[in-house]
C-alpha cells in the first residue's frame, strides 16, 4: 500500500484529503482526517473479486489513509511544541501503526494474487 501526502502545511487538516492506493494502483481512494472515504477509483480487474474481498481491500486502504492522517497530525503537534504525552493522550497514529496497517493491507493482495 502507498500513502501520499496531499499538499497543505501541518495543522491545516480541515477539509484536507488523505490518499492511499494499492501498490498496483488497482484501487485508489482518499479519506477525510476521520477516515471517511470521499473518492474511490477501482480498476475493472478488481470488479472480478468477490464483493467481500473488494470491501476488505477498500476498508484496509481507508485504515491506511486514516493512519496517514493521524501521523500527519502527530507531526504537526510535535512541530508546534507538543510533547509525546499529548500525542499519546490523543491516540494519534505512530509510524509503527502505519507500517503495520500497510503490511496488513498488502497481505490482502498477496493472499490471492490481487483478484478473487
């Protein structure tokens, strides 16, 4: 899975979208900072997957994008002088969380070669 940093300085997440996509680009989406999907692109090949598998992939990508949003918020707070106790109390995503979610999402593609 990949995440991209859509433009905008730290601390300006209101209205900002956080993208994620499958490594092969067959599913791409963007979510709000709360993880709600607002854009979704699915390649025709992914439509051959079962509805359950397709839903799992979309939900996994939403989780990756939301984790990217949390990581961005964490970085903005730290840059503004907040300590680790503040980001911990807010439950913001850490880099380890994002890496784990990306690996989980990748496994959904690896289990069956991407489509089924």
